[in-house]
C-alpha cells in the first residue's frame, strides 16, 4: 500500500482524502513536494533545494525526496 492510499488527508491541499475533486492535486503531486501532512492535515515546513526537498510535520516528522 502506498502512502497516498493510506493517507487520511490530501498532501497537496490538506482536505480529507475521501473528498472528491483531487484530480488537480494528483497532477501537482507529480512535480511538487507535499505541502500538508497526509496523517493529520497540518501544513508542513517545506524546503526545496537543487537536489531534492524536505517536508517536516511538527507531529509526524520529516519526509525527503
């Protein structure tokens, strides 16, 4: 199971993942780092560098590319 399938919240807009209308979010996901925590829906601190990105949730830790 991927992170997106297990997510409670959309990592691009922060809305519940079960809501309709996430087609645009899926397209953004291909090019952009996550902006919201998929577990709690909180806005994450995101840093983009030339070699990748890091996204940090205050409750659930850090993700990297």
